[in-house]
C-alpha cells in the first residue's frame, strides 16, 4: 500500500532499511512480506540492511531514527550495513543483505519499515526530489 500511495513501482526500490529486530519470527515475517511486496526477482537485487544493529532498538523513536538514516543513505549514496551479520537464516534469504560493511550505491528511492507493539506499523517510501 505504501508503494501504491507513493506512486512507486517495486522495481524502483533501491534500498530497504528493515525494522529487523533480530527475532526469528519477526525477521522471517519481514523478509517474507518484503519478497511478496517486491516480487522475488526484484527483492533478490534490492539492498536490505538494519541500522538497528548499530544504534539498538529505540522503541518509540526507532522509526524516526531509521527514517532519518534512510534519507541520509539517499543523500550520501551510502547504504549502512547490518553489523555482526555472520550467517543469514535460511528463511531470510532472497534479498541482497548489506552485511558488516557500508556500500556505496546510487540510492534513488528507499523504504524504511517500522513495526510497533500491538500492530502499529508504518512504511515510509523516500526518494530524491528530482525522481518525482
């Protein structure tokens, strides 16, 4: 729904800052949903990381912090990594995990996901102003 609201096609997404709390149920569900939203082919080439691996879970502020970092990834052309990612759960394959080292990339459009207790969820689609 967020992609439709933004008028963005799945294949336009360059980067996803995943909520990724490193819980088996949550991470599997998020990757499964991401693959469903983007399609397996597009998801396989979409960079995904979790900045939460570096700043921790800020609870109510997590979505704001991650949204700001996603905007910076677009502006700076640097995708932050998921640090300490040594082994990807077999149920979390199918995306381009940016693990342990930041990646220089031309990020035009990115998504930041935030999920809260009790089903409070938000997805931001962010892009360069010249892209729209």
